[in-house]
C-alpha cells in the first residue's frame, strides 16, 4: 500500500512528460497534414480533428486543403499569325495528394514556382497555336448585332447606284468580324488539359485557367489603329463621293425644274402679253374710230412726254412730228 502513491506519482510524471513532448496534433478545417518520421512519410490525413503522432520522432507538416489561387504576371506571346499580345492569366488549384506533394515540391513556395512554369508553358502553347480572334472572343454574337445603317444593305444596293454597292461592301467588311471556331473558354479548357498531366505528377489538382486580360503589344497596337483609321477613312471617302454625286444629281434636277418652271412662266407671260396687246390694239382701234383727230393728238402728246426729256439738243422743229407743238390741229 505504501508503494501506491509512489506509483501514481510516477504515472502522473510520465503522463505530464508525454503531454509536454506533444503526442497529439490538431488539424483545422481546411487543412491537411503529412507525418514525417526520420525523413520518411508514415501517415497523411485530410480529416479535421485531434490526431496522434509519436512524440519526438514524428514531425507534422501541414498544408492548406482549400482551393487556392494562382496569379501570373502578364506575358508577351505570339499568336498563330505571329502577332504579339500580352496575356494575363489566373488559375485555381489545390493540393489533392499531400504525400505526393511533399515528395515532389515540399513547400508552397516551390509549388507556386512550379505552377509558374507549368501554366505559362501551357498558355504559351495554346495561344501560339490559335488565331488572335480565338483568344479575344468567346462567341460569334458580335456578328448577330443589328446595326442600323443610313444606307441600304449590300443586297438592296445591288438594285441601286454602284456607289451604294461600294459603301455597303465596305461596311460589311468593317462591321462583320471573322467567325471563331473555338473561343476563349475552349482555349482555357485546353490550357487546363495540357497543364493537368504535369500538375498531377506534383500532387496538384488544377481546376481552371482563366485568361483575365489580353492587350496588344505596342507595335501591334499601332498597326491595329492604323488599319482602323485606314478603314474608316476609306468609308468616309466613299460617303463623301456618294454625297457629292447625289449633290450633283439633285442640283441637275433642281436646275431642270427651274428651267421648266421659267419656260412655263415665260410662255404664260408671253400668252398674257399677246392677249393684252391684242386687247389694247382693239381698244385703240375703237377709240380711233370714235375720234380720229383726238386720237392722233393724244398719241402725239404721249410721244412728246416720253421723248422730249431725252433730247439734249434740238436743231430744228420744222418737221411733221412737232406739228402739235404749234397748233392743236396739227
């Protein structure tokens, strides 16, 4: 009986000593761990909770079990038509096999470094094998947009002026984009497929690769702007040419209408003038028949009123024209 307290004391000391050495470790939600003993992996766990390890000799290496993000730096890459663009990508990944992950890369820093190489190589391979439009666009919906044009469509222009046909064809070339076969999403899936095989060898699961941004390189940007400016100038010149042609046509029509109106007005005026002259002659004739002497006198006086103010010099009035100046009987 006297030995019992001593035994209990020894047991308590042993328990305290074991607890101090740390035989247990805790895995939080969203974590996973690899247990290392003398450089060899003896256990892995992905379940949250309290777990046992051999004190002193076992070492626990914890990794995240969550979905992680990878953000790459923008890279300058060529497309299939040898046009250089800057591609900025991002990806989501997780550690699927902690044991294989520990054996291949061990640390998160090395994992990100390997992902840089794997994803960049996959992105470069896919981008260089496809046209620029395939990486920029995801659908052909841009060609389905209803664009209201101030001019007829190319089909309608076939029945009209050749200049309209030219403008309609230019608009069709500029507005209609080339059809894509794959698109950005398909390219992203292909990048994931290419990178997955290598990532799995490292114990990684690559969920997706997303092309976050694409921008032209400086030399390509200048050439694209120059092409856009050239296309718009060509269309503007076609509009101007069409406008000038329509202007001349309208001016010609207006001039023809003006001449037609003036001709009709002149004809009408001459008709009225002829009728008026005939009526005046008839009135004069009637008046002359009523009093021939008065009529001669009145006509002479009217003639004097019109002609005399214009005379600058009169050398003689001894002529029949001036008879009524001396006598009302002429």
